[in-house]
DNA sequence: CAAAAATTTTAATTGCAATTAAAATTTGAG
DNA sequence: CTCAAATTTTAATTGCAATTAAAATTTTTG
């Protein structure tokens, strides 16, 4: 039977399998769509039986929820590192973008695109939405910081945040693991997304 | 019984109901997620019974498919108008963005976010993907035109296109019909998304 | 190496939303 | 007003994937 949350936390075998499972699920959801992937599909990728998944999650809803939490966490991690490492507001934005896309296309992935948030249970949905809101707010704060320190031009902070986050969030829709493409994303995306933020050079 | 495609084309009652239905379905899919919306949900929005929907579509899969086609069509329409009206490459890009977001938040909407393309039947999926590819290609052509005529700076055309289209495609995730927000999108988005494209002024 | 705990499988069950068929109602044309 | 076609409803059915329980296997521990 599954053990308590406390025991799980220190148990690396269980934790590792769960993590493999979430990556497998994310892969399936991105490739075949949410409604198109059955638990059997996810299990097959792990060399397991569908019933085995229930040792790790209560149900399919929780599987999706955990996928989304995992995706949210890497965004949070990227944000945190950017705030620590960055100098100006603009620099922090660039770093956040670089860190986040690196993680998105890195070995820890894939991460599920969050298309089924509204279908989650109440508490789970609220949790994911709150993480999402916090992330957006943190990103907007970077933009505001940049405006204040002159590294970013005047702009509608909310809309600018929505635009950039949308471009990021959409990546799993078209990036399917091709390493060539991954390199391209890492090299180009931060610059492309931050290019519009610089103040006009006065001349 | 449902009539032939030919008859339907000229029949406005049928056509109008189908269109209302697709808008209702798009609304539900965006609000409650795909797996979270049943045909009953869609029917309720129309004051109908779930079984009535089968007069208009063969099954739920076709309902989704038609939603996606509708969304693709407005993108195509915006692109077409932009190519007609625009002057430079940059101008065409700006116009396309303006036209498309206007349509997205306009009275014809809402339009479904295309999160379940992989779950479509083979022919339907191919059709939607082909429309999608054609649209991307057309957009990239605008960028290339801009680079050629000097209105857009050198950049990775593919990645730039992916970034901008991602920002656009993600809008239905956070825009839920608030007219205030709609105005903001229309006013800000084209400028925000095109700001990074201009060549550096030499000084 | 034996026993206990953890993990996975086998084999049902089940529950819900999609779908269908036939009947009822509404609409529109003449 | 009438009749035929179009549209919707009522009332089942059904099919599939999610879920469950118990048994089997594997891993860990002392």
C-alpha cells in the first residue's frame, strides 16, 4: 500500500518512479492530447500496467494535477534564479527567459502544457491557478523594476506579461524533443521575447 | 435527418444554428477544458438537449474539429486582409496582428484554443495541421518580406514566428470575455508583439 | 536466508458520457 | 390550413477507459 507523505518524501525509489511517471504522462498529454491519452498509454511508456499507476496517484485527475505542479515548479525555479542572479529589471527578465526555456527543453522534461486546468478538482485547480498567478505577478514585477530603473521602456505591464508568458507556455505545442530545435529555442527565444522591451535609444 | 453538404451551404437556419453551436462549444472548451465539458454542457448553453447536437455533427470529435476549423479560418482571414492592405513587411505583420486579435475578441467569438488537435481523427487532424502549417508559413513569409525590404531586422524567422504565434494562440487561456480586457488586447498586443522586430536605428 | 514491506499484476467491475432510434414537435411552403 | 420536411426530445443502450480488490511478485531488512 502507498505510504504516508512524510515517508514518501525521503524515499527515493518511490519518488523517482513517480517522477518518471509524470514525465511519461506529460509526454503523452503533449503528443496525443489529454482526452487522447489513457492511463494505459502512460503505463506502456513505463513498461507497467495501467493499474500500477494507482500505486502512485489516486486517479487520473491527480496525475494531471501533479504534472501541472511539476511544470509550475520549473517556472518558479527559473524565476527565483533570475531574481538572484540578475542586475537590472531587463537583465532579470532575460535571465528568467533563458533559465525557463533551458529547463523546458532540458533533460528534466517534458512538461505538460496546462490545457486542462479547468477540469481539475476544486482544491487542485485553485492550487495550480494560485501558482500561475504568483508566477505572472513575479514576472510583472520584473518588468516594473525594469521600467523603474530605465532598462525597460514604458509599456502595459499586464499585457506585455501575458504576451511573453503565452509565447513560453505555447512551446510544448510545437517542440517535440528535437535537439536541433531545442538548441534554437535556447539561443533565440530569450532575445526575441525581450527585444521589444528596450527603451528607444534617443537620437 | 441532416441534409447534404450542398443543401446546407445555402440553408441559413441550419448554418446559423451550427455556428451558434460552435461558439457555445468553444466557450465551454475554453472555460471548463475539453475533458471537463460534456455535450450536455454545450447543449444547455443553447437551450437544447444533448441529443439535438447530433443533428448537426456526427459526434463530439467532429464538433471539436469544426471549432478548430472556425478558429483557423479567422486567422486565415486576418492574414489575407493584412496581405491585401499592408505596405511593407513590417506593416503587414502589424496589420495581421491587429486584425487577428480584433477578430479573436470580437462578436464572432469565442474561438477554441487548439489543445486537442492530436486527439482528432486522422483526416481531421491532418486538415487542421495543414491549415496551421500554412498559416505559420504565411506569417513567416511576412517576416521575410520585412527583412528583405528593411522594415524588419535580421532574425531567426522560424523562432520569431513561433514566439509571436504562441502569444496569440494563448490568448483564449486568459481572455474570458471581459470587454475592458478586450480593448486592452486590441490596443496593446499588436504593438507589443511587433516591437522587437524593428531594425536597430543606427546612431 | 527468512519474513515483512513495497510494488506490480490479474481480473473484474463500474460509472459516466457518448451515441442511437424512434417518437414528438415545430417550421415553412404553397 | 395542411402537409411535408426539418428540428428536437425522450428514452434506451453501449462502450470504453477509469477504477478497485485481491493475489502474485519483487525488493528490502535484519
